[in-house]
């Protein structure tokens, strides 16, 4: 979620054509994925539009029920949570919740990166060494095996923060379009990928049909949409709105489509455009309508005016591309109840934000352990979900011998870009974790064992870090402790068990990393709940 997700003045937040058959064979042969389950749910295949409906090839109306799984747009360049759960486990849980589709955010920076980071190589042994692009291949292949379609979401140009426009000084419009053409070619024969969300949350100077080629989002979406469809004419082209509408009103980043009815995105290939606003509750940003005397009864007319009219007038389909809440306040609960009722009544497609628990403004559909469902949220969403009991596809094979995690690339520090200033203060956010820049980590040694602290991800309520351990002699037992003021709990760990006492975290080797042979190196890690993350803590290492 990279739009209005924070309080005022706080910013939280070519390649070659590869057929689906080729991708599947390569992934299966390399052991990256397991064979798909024959009994997985049936995918809808290629979709198109008819009036306000999205339809299958047979003309049957189809509602997209999606959830976002973010991370490939951040410096990790990988879906978050793969430090705790396997890809199959996450996809299986999403399918069982009743979703049919994953909205997969990515950045152009990650598409070109050589490696991802923060993947637990013990839990996901075949994924940790993949490039982000090949990781995307694997994600799509496993989504298909679980009966889930995929919408690719160009969330950001770089991995630092959301951009106002579809281009930046570093990432040109040409780069944006070229990358979309590459992805369209890569998955041209795979109807698992049903659509492309061209750019996440245009805002600030972005306008709709204003005629300025540097700011006119409608014109840019037309250029990009036509370029994508020239490669694969079967994709849905998902077009978000803008923040500032032509009548002077403002709404959420990407949320304003009031002008799309009179000035639609018209593409060479017909029946491909799906409009996609975003909408959030008062805890994300206190919009004026939340304090109206008739709240929440005023919401439906607001949604109708900004984007719902496109469906009510049978003009074009709408996919509500983001909505989410921590579901803690009475106002938020009233908002979600009204929105779910509106979606159920209109049969509008949607993509919930997010599966991830580490979205700073909304939380997710699972708790911090990435496994326990948020039952209250799922109950609130039940009217628009169709929970199913899907058979679990064959698991990703794990090493038969004692697993030795493959060390992933050390994350490189990056500087978060500052938002472009504008006349009107804009709430903005990045719900996704930001890496903490650090100098090259230096190992802390104990007789027989050296340990290095490697930060992975930091967000408002926690962090993920790894330890690289190298044994110079045989180690039967080891312990690493460090000061971490602000850390309240270790929610998960791999290769070790950890406990918090006061300001100190102490971790002891366990499972596959409990004992180490002479010369052996392993990578272990933890995810913690915290108000602040240790940047480069002094490690106290003991080994015997």
C-alpha cells in the first residue's frame, strides 16, 4: 500500500519471451516448484469486459476476489513473510480464505535486480537464490497450482517510496512501458496472469485528461495499455484514478475516477479496461466525510460519485484495488461493513490490502506469525468471500540430509527518496517495510564461532534480521545475545530459539542449526515486534 497511508506530513510509506509451458518445465526441472496438484481449483482463463462486467471466455460474469501479498516492490525484492512461511503455505491459506487472485506488487528496480533477500532458505530452499524475475515466475507457477490467478501491480519505479507520477528522473516512461512489454511477453501463454495494474496510486500533480503530457495520467495509461496489448491482447488493463479530480475535489491517492466516464481510457483492443480506485478508513487518514453527521450512511453516495457510477451506469467494470483496516475502532468497523455491503450489492471486483501482517496502517489477514488468521477481519469480509477447502498441492521438496541454508545476498543499504513537495499537504505512506541502511557488518567472534548481524527489513511495528554464523571448530551449542531496546517479542525465528528479557534478546541454536561442524556457515534469523529496530547491535557470542 503506497498511498494515503499515514498521518499528515509522515511518509511511511530485453528479457526474452517465455511461454507458460517453458516456465513450468524449467521450474519443475530445476526443483524450484513441485508438480501442480491435479485437483486445484479451476482458473477462469483469459478475461474481458462487457459493459460493467468482467466476463470469462464463455461470457459468464466473473468477480475478481483478490488480496495483495506485497514485498517485491521493496528492497527485499521478494514477497514478505518468506522468512517465516513457505510460499506454498501462504498461497494455500489465501485460497482457503476464499480469494481467487493475488495482486502482486513489484518495482522496476527489483525486475532488474540479480538477487532478492530475506527468504528463509530452510523454509524455501529452492527460492532463496533466484533472481526477482525468476522468483516471480515461481510465484505465478505456484499460484496456478493453488487455483489462484495473478494481477501484476507496478507499485513503484524504485524500491524506496511511492512516486507521484508513472515516471521519475531515474525511471523514464520508456523504461516503464518497456518493462510492461517484457512482462506481457514473458507470460503471454499463461492465463494465470489475468491483468496488469499499470501504476499504483497516481497523485499530486497527476491529472485526468488535462492535456499536459507530463501529468495526464489518462493519456499515459492509454499509451502503456496499447503497448501491453500489442504484445498480449488478452490481458485486462487495470487503470487507477488520481487524487485530484477536475471539479476540485480530492480523494485517496489513485481513488478519483469521477472524470473517467466522460473521458474514458480508449484502447486499440476493445473490452480490456478495468478501472481501479483505492479506499481507506479514518485510521489511515481522517478525510472530511468521516466526521460528517450522517457517517457512515454518506459513504455509498461518495463511492457512487467517485467511481461506483461506472458500474451503475453499465459504463465499465471497477476493481477496488486496495482497501484495508486494522479493524480496531468503531469508525473503521462501520466503514468496512458499509464497503463490504456495497461490494456485495454491486458485485464489484476487489483486492484487499493485505495478506501481510506487516502493513503499518492496516495490518493483514494473518497475525505476526504469518500463520494465524485474523478471524474478526475475515468474518467481516465473509459476505464477499467464498471460503473453500482446497487440497494442498504437493509440497516443495526439502533436502533429505541435514539442511544447510543457502546464504542469500547481503542486502545493500538504500536511501528512501523524499516526497515531492506540493502546495497542499498530502498524507502519504508506504505500508511496506523499509530497509535500515547500515555499514558493512563486521563479525563478532567467540572461540570457535563468528557471528555477523545482517538487517533485512524494518517497519513501524517490527523488524526482520539474520545472523550469519561461521564455525572454526565443531560447535555443539551456541548462544548469541544483543541489546534491542524497543523489542517486545520475537514472533518467529529459524535455526534458533529466542527470548526477550528487558532490553536484551538471547538466541540459542536449534533445529538444523543447533550444532555446527568445523568450517560450516549457516544463516539464521528472527522476526520481532518492536517500536524500534537495532541497527548494528554488539553481539555477545558463546559457543561450546
